[in-house]
């Protein structure tokens, strides 16, 4: 019996590794986006807290220099929020790009796997035909011996 050996096994292994690397990269980018999203929530939370604190302190006749410090910090938080939002948008676009890379790697791997499966089926069919031919020949030879033995 013939053992099937896929000659492109190295290519299949390479494409599996490429797909796994793409999955790893996607996971890294998702973690990065989650971290940035957490930073953004912290900045927004701190901005809300600062606004509330400023409202409470303004009611208590806040001195002008302290009020200015609050306003400057509030402006700093707004700028930081904008920068963090841009970073998040960029991270999300990188996630989408990496998803596309992963899909392409997955398609490449699946293409080779399907080709391998098709070759295995062809090989099995060929082996089945060979075995059937061998059995047919043995049956023919046995029949000839029986016929020859009867004639004698």
C-alpha cells in the first residue's frame, strides 16, 4: 500500500505559521486599542470630576488664580482627550488592516489545505483502483486455474 506524501507540506506549515502570526498581531492590536480606550475613559472621567469640582468650588467664591489653574487643567484634559481619541481611531484602523491580513492568510492556508485534501482523495481513489485491479487479476487467475483443473 502506498502512503500519501503531500509534497507541499512545507508550504502548508508556512501558511499556518503566517496565519498564527497574523492572529497574534491582531490580538496585540486589540489589546492596544483596549488600553487606549481605557485611557480615554480615565481622561473623560477626570474631566467630569474636575467640572463638578469646579462647579462646587465656584459657588464658594474661588480665588482667580485657583480658578485659572482649574481652567488650564480642564483645557489640558480636553486636548489630551482629543489626542487619545485620535490614537484610538488610528488603533482601530490598524485593527481593521490586521483583520484583512488575517483573512488573507486564512484564505491562503485553506486553499492549500483543500488542495491537499483533494490530492489525498485522488490518491485514495488511485490506490482503490490499483487494489481492485490486483483483486480482479487474482480472481481471473484463480478462475483460469479452476477452469484448467476441470479440463484435466
